[in-house]
C-alpha cells in the first residue's frame, strides 16, 4: 500500500496541466429531453471521487443532438458540482465557426477551464484547411484549446504532422486522438511526451495500458463514466511501469466495455452505456434522437449480467 501511495505522489509531481483520466461524460436527460441536473451532479461527483476530470459535450455526451440552451445548462451544472476540484473540459465542436466562437465565449463565462474541438465535419478538407481552421479558432477563443481527432464521426483524419504544427500555437495545449493504430499512438507519444506545454490524450481506450507505460499524458475513456477507478489504476500503474496491476485493470475495463460496445455501432452502444449507469443509480436511460432506447427485456438482461458479474459500484471500480 505504501508503494502505491508513493507512486501516486511521484506521478502527480510529473503530471502536465492537462493529463490524467479525462472522462467524456454521458449527458443525462429526463424523459422530456431536458438535462437531468441531479444526475449531472451525481456523475460529476462519481468521477471526482476517483480522481477523474469531467469532459462535457463530447461524442459520448451526444453533443451534436443537444440544443444550445441545454448545452449551457449541462456545463453549468457540471462546473457547479466540480467546485474547482478538477479541470472541466468543454466540447465546442460544430460546423459554423461563428456559432462555435459564441459558445466558446459563453462556456468561458460559465466556468469551463479548457475547450475541445474537432474539425467541422461536413466538407472534405485538406491539411492546409485543417491548419487554418484550428489556428483561427485558437486565436479567437478565450480559453486554452485541445484539438480533437475522431475519424469515426468526422470522417476525416488529422495527420500527426498537422497536430504537431498546431502544437506550437500558444493557445493550443493538447491533442485528443481517438484514431486507432498502435504505430500512430507510439509516434504521437514520441512527438510530445517531453513537451511540458503540450499534452497527448489517448482516445482509444483499449490501448490505455500500453500508452500510459509508453508515456502518454492521459486517456479519455467512455467506459470511465461507470469505471473511472479502473482507469485511474491503469493511468497510475501504467506510468509507474507496474504492468501486472495496470494490465489487470485494463482487462477488467475491456470486459465491461464489451457489454455495450461489442458488435454495436456507436449509436447503438451509447444507449446501453446509460443502461449500465442506470443499474448503479447514476442516471436514467433517456437518449436523444436519432439514438433510441432498447427494449425493456434487453435492458433487464444487461443489468442482471452487470450486477451479477461485477457487484456494487465500489467493486466494479477496483481490481
């Protein structure tokens, strides 16, 4: 136990400002498609209990389906619940630059700490257009900016060479990369692990165990909504080269992830993740169109499997 505690202190001494376990929060809704404010507070406190940072209005949070007013309400609720205990990441991705900038200013006023944005996702673009967009965005937003690459939804890939050029912009502080490929992960870590002013956040959760051992600054796992404790173990043990401990946590996290991800497209997996969270009283199961709930029978089967296999919330967050 003393070794684990000492390791935690050493890792925190070496952490960059934007690092650790950053959880892309699900957005909890009422049956009337409004933000469930009480659930937002519960989830935020659950994450902070396990030393994780909240990232609102990302892909897992159904951000593209939420109206501007409810987006602000959700961020405000998360900021209020966080009480400055952790860094609040806020997604501002969109296809209209002026709207993105307006939201960035509003989110700054509401207390967000750092902004996260993808490229606009309608038109195919080349590398020069990617550079110019993020430079213009970073010049104009009132908070630090993290560039977000997620080809599965934007249908374009930001090359590491482009991200590296952007890394030298004074207001671009990190790269959150959900693109798969072990070689790409290795290359990204080599590029930025020694840069104190720039963070690499892994968005491919299956690689967390390896990436932390190689020197990644942090991870952004959707399953962390339910199991932030497991990912904290992966982060700390991986960076401390404690392969057995981090590997055990990774294996457990992967098994839990497979319950809602295996053989499912993203729009089918997210409703199941909310069912799993509902099993532990963290939020309800409502999702926004074009996502829809699964049948009551399927829901009951998933909850029974989860609770039988993994037990209470404390148990599912530990190895």
